[in-house]
């Protein structure tokens, strides 16, 4: 934000009545990241719709819409609704986003390995789910069933929140596994390096690795951190905030990657379009 102010100093030899330009940046890191991320999401949606990518990747487009919606709702509804109502809205949205995340992975996997035989598809999918499920089962403490159902008024929200958290973690683990498979074997099927499918997967893979690293570090901090005074506590909280901001910066970089990659046509796309036009004539 740029402010213009005029000051008068009778002790100074210069004329302080002339206006001076002062550059005052009153935005926090969180606000800057929020603004840039929301703007990048809107630009990405324009690219997906304007370049006709949404038709090819409908669930991926839906996931971007949901992320933008969540960011907008967090800004508009925070502090304006009762806490219980606000929690119910965001927990429901988190459940929907987790399910859409699974559908995005299925959509991309079918595009990459569509030519794979059915039995190999089933075996590989079952193996990936088994590994991700095993990691999910041992990841962090699971709340006791009595704790989830202790209060009938909040039992549904507790169960929905648990489902959202665990499903989101499952999506992250499956994304890491799918990313490895696509990078290693994508060229043999329908996802070469310059294909939109592989570049979307690489973006998701990068964001998933950053989120997984963040979860590991935060969980370790929660178990081992033992502040002895207020200064140590504030240092831990600042470190936690910096890690979250770094993860947000990685996601912002991924959005920019998607914008650039999805704007550019795949190799051979113009030639195929010209051939189709000739055939139609």
C-alpha cells in the first residue's frame, strides 16, 4: 500500500511541506499468499475453461473450483457465523473435497494407464491401495470410538472430521504413489513428459510430497516440543507458521506450473486438429 504524507519540521533546513512517497507494506505473509493463491486459482480456471481442458479433466477442474471456494469462504465467513455452524460447513466441504480428490486420481490414472490390461490394472491398484492403507493405519493416533460418540450433538461432526482427515491423508499417499508410477512408466503408455496428464500428476505429486513432509514435521513437533517459557513457545509457533507458509508457497508454485503447462498445447495437438478439420470438410 502506498501512502502520501506531508510533514512540517521547523528545525530542518529543507522544505518538509512537500509531499513524500512512503511505501508501507501492511500485508502479512498469510494475506499475500492467500491473495496470490486465489488469483492463481482463478487464472487456472480461466485456462481450463478457455483452452478446453476442463472437458478432458472434469474432476481436476472440479477440485480447483472447490479449493477456490474454500479459500473464498474462509475469508468471507470467518468470524461471521457461530463456531459450530462454521465448523459444520467446512467439515462438510472437506469431506466433499476428499472424495473429489480420489476421483481426480482415478481420472488421471485411467488417462495414463488406459492401455493397461484389466488384470494388471486391478493388481497395481490393489497394491497401491494396500501400501497407502497400511501407512494410513499406523499414521498417528486414532481417536477412541467413545470419544467420537461421547456427545450426540457433536458425534456426526466428529465422525465427518475424522473421515475428512483420514481420506485427505489417503489421497496424499495415493498421489505420491501414483506420481512415482507415472514418472517411471508414463512414457510407455499415454503420458509422455510433455502431456497435460503427466504435468498435472507432477504438480499433484509435488504438492503431496510437500504436504506429507509438513504433516511429518508437525506431528514430530507436537510429540517432542516441550517449551519451558513463553519465548520458546512463541519460537515453536513461529516455526510452525513458517512451515505452513512454505507449504502454501509450494502449492502456489504448482498452480503457476499448471497455468503455464495447460496453456501450451500438447505435441501434435495442432496437427490432429488440422487433420480433423480436413476430414470434416
